[in-house]
C-alpha cells in the first residue's frame, strides 16, 4: 500500500548500494607501450632482430643494454650457451588487444631467423613481446597455464609484474629473471615514456 514505510535498515542498505547497483558500461582502454624482450647468443643478432621488429612495429624509442641471461638453462638446447638478454620499447602506442598480433608477428620473425641460420642452433633468437601500462607488465605466450588468460589465435597473456609504490612487484608465477629486479630500469623508462605520451604529469598509480 502507498502508506507503507520500509524499515530503516532496509532504506540504509538501499541507499548504500544504489550507486553500485548500476550496470557498468564498456569503455575504451587506454593505449599501452609495446615492448619486446630478446634473447640471443650473439650480439649482432640483437641488431638484426631489432631491425625486423621495427619493420613490424615502428621505431624503437627505448633500447636496453645487453644483459646476461643466466637465471635458467631452459633454452640451452635450442639456443646454446651463454645467452644474453636485451629489451626494446616502441614509440607507437597500441591497444591492449593488439598483443595477439604482436606475438604472431614476433613468432614469424623468429621463424625467419631459424630458417636463415640453417646448420646453426635451432633457435637463434627468442622474441617475447608484451606491454607496459601504468600498473603492470603483461607478457604474451603461446602456452596455456593456470595464471594465463586466452586472447585469440593461440595466444595467451599473463600479468608478469605489477607496478606498486614506485617499484615492480613479482607475483607467484613470475619468471626468476623478471622477479630479480634486473629489468626494472628498462621497464620504468618504458612506463615513464608511456606517461609522457599520455600526458600524465603526476604520479597516479601507487
């Protein structure tokens, strides 16, 4: 009846949850910074791989120093030993869902290197694309696992590091080399470049 009044507790609950009860609307994600990790046994292969990557993704605006890749021997049979690591970040920002295309393009480049190096190691270079946004590093993979989310065309994605209180924080599944902090300076430089490109002048993500 029109004269009935809901109990005070019910009114309070309705008022408290009314705003949250509205259905969320789909929005366009912010652009992200495409990066690619490279592993190789010879220094000149990094330059050759980077040329191929820039043909696919556009100019690189940040390139790391060459570092030792000595946290695992997982790739030794395919790539030899010792191995080294280098990273590149690309000037042109991408939508997050472009990670699938980036992974497929990187795989095609790897395959070309493998064909050209007939008689050498089976896998001359290893290319691992991903992206940096303001709060995390996301890497692409062709392998499913409990912490990975399927994108499309056989490609999965995982959050490998979170950016928290000015530092890159590993998760339970983060690869040891990423968890070590060795790649932090490069990732922070990529994040800072992204923020400049997005026009973010003040630190927003803590």
